[in-house]
């Protein structure tokens, strides 16, 4: 029998980041293609894109655990959300497994590992999209926020357990470890997941040791809508542009220092904890705060290069793709998933070490780079390609079609 419906599962019903956006965009693509979608989420006001005659909402109406009034309740629900498990179990049982698949886009920020058994042993065949690294790493990023570097330790190993890596406090790391233990043991994920989607080769490589050899892996990059605007004549521009949060793991402070040493004009679109440190390190840097999408595109039109100095692996960063779509070169480190969309020396410049010196040299090279548009095709990331790939995977999940007598 053919696919008729999808049960889409997400922490959030509103767009508050890339994970929720992809879940909502995918739901809309499926609905427009004639597939009935039931969108199940724990938190948030529904995004307007979910207002569609083929999309049914099933919302728990819960608070984000970061905004829960009772800290104890938030901690408990973050480890095991009993309401989410009960509601999703009942909902999944209401669908025909011959014509419906379950697609989960995340659990760690609201739904909790409690939904794991529904994904692994529920009535519907399920596929899970990894948007980050929470299936393995307690803080979701394999990143040590105290040392500002990628963590080399195996998740939940002795060195992991004794490492002070949390962005907040060592006590919060204890809670994260408890959640991870619940994920692996009570939730049975990822060890018993049958189908998992990864969004970049970097992510697949990092997560491979934590996935079962029996798990089928599917590569489905996030859909990218080409930004409006003409191709940029980057060689005529002087702005080296950073777009994103000004938080330590994003590398903005390192870029500010490198830009000063390289003698290039640094413009930051975004805000965050390191804004003041960036101003001190490079008083000539321009920090604009958060801008509208149209304003971001206007700044891309003035860019000599987009600088993506993120210090962690990332999943599939969007900003470099938007820059490439406008013929703006990208400067990025080789450890980041951003390198998968950039061709060194043609559509951008790589640097090998997360140091000010290495980034300074890369910025100097970028000043001379001539963009090669033939090396930056993004057709495989179009929404239509994303939809086609999802439908192929869903077809693999459904029981084999019986031959007519």
C-alpha cells in the first residue's frame, strides 16, 4: 500500500531554530504534495506554515523546560516526559501502519527520551533526523564550553563523566548525564533505531560509533530556499561578514582578532555573550545586532567573503549555503560541516587549525580569491529534492506492497 500520512514529531511547534524549521518546512512540503500530516509537538505556538488543510496539530501545550516555573519539575520532565510518551503512544496507535510512517525531528529539549520506545518498538515504522548530536553527547555538540574546543572524549566514558564541559555549571552536566543515561537505557535510542537520517557527512562520521550496525542511514540535507537577490560581485567589496550568535563556540572573537591582524573590515550581524569582548579585541569591528532576513541579504550583497569560524562540528550550517547561493566566498575551518559545501580555492578558503594565526592567513587569501560559480551548485538542496528524498525513504519504511492476484 502507498503512503497516505506522516506523523511528524518535534519538540517545538514554532520556529525557534533550524531543527523546528526543517520539521515545519517538511510538513508543509508533504502536505502540498497531497500527504496528510499530523504534527505532534510539546511546546510553542504553531507557526503559520502549519495552517494547512492537510496538516492536523496535536500539541501538548507544555512550557519549554528552560522556562518551567518549578526547577525540579523541569529537570524531571526533561529526563522523562511521561505525558509526551503517553500521548504519542496513543496517537501512533491510531494510524494504519500499512500507510503511515513516524518521522521524529528531536526530543532533547522538550519531549525527552521517554518517546524513545515509541520510535523503536511502536506500531509505526519510524525514522529519526539527527539535527545535532544529542543521541550520543550529553550537551548535544561534542564541545567543551569551558575550554572552547571540540571534545575528544567518548560519550559517557570516564573522561566524559569527569570533564567540566557544560556551558552553565558542573551540576548541570550531572543532569545532562542523567538524561543521556535515560536516552540510552530506558529510551533504547539510538541503539535500537532502525532508520536514521543524517544531514552532513561530518555528522555521520562523528555519530557512527554510537549507532547500531543494523541501523539504516539515509543522507537527507536540510532544504535550502535560494535567497532573493542578484549574484554578488564579491571582488568589488570589502566587507568580511559574520552572521550568527556571538557566543564562544561560534568563533566570533577569534574572527575579530584575526580581522584586525589581517587588516580587513569585519562586520558582525548578530548578538550574544561575546559582543563586548569582540568590541574590545577589535574596536573597528561593526556589530549590528540581529537584522531582518532582507537586511542580512543586503549585507551579503556588500560582502567580500562570509566568515564562518565556528569552533564545533555543526550539523549543516545554513549561512554558508546562503552566501554561496549569492556567489559570496566562504572562509571556514576544516573541522566544521561547512567545508562540505565549499571548494577550497574556488568558492572559499579553508584553514586547518582553530587559531587566530590560521584564520588571519585564510582572510588574507580570501582577499585575492576569484569566485567560481560552477563549483557551487545547490540544486541537490532544493525543497523539491528534499521532498523527493523523504518520499523515497518513507517508501522503504512501509511494508512491501502485495501483488494483486
